[in-house]
C-alpha cells in the first residue's frame, strides 16, 4: 500500500523531540529497504479521523 508518512495514522507528534515520529514497528531490515528502494511502507494506515463516523451513518 502506497502512502505518505504525513497521511499515516502512525505519524504522531512527540513533545520531547518536538517533531513528528512514526510509531509503527519497523525492524532494521524493513527500514533500510524502505529508505533504499523507496518501497511502500507495510504498516501505512490512512489517518482518516472521520472514517468511524462515516461507518456509523
């Protein structure tokens, strides 16, 4: 699944670091593969805050 980190539900703001970080668990091999080959993140999940509300209606 393709996507941008800015749109991912795992992208959260860390007050201690004062920046956005990814909370998805990527092991070292997956992270290197993602950086080197520009592959799609296997943990990407759209961060749509209104998906639950649309589902309820």
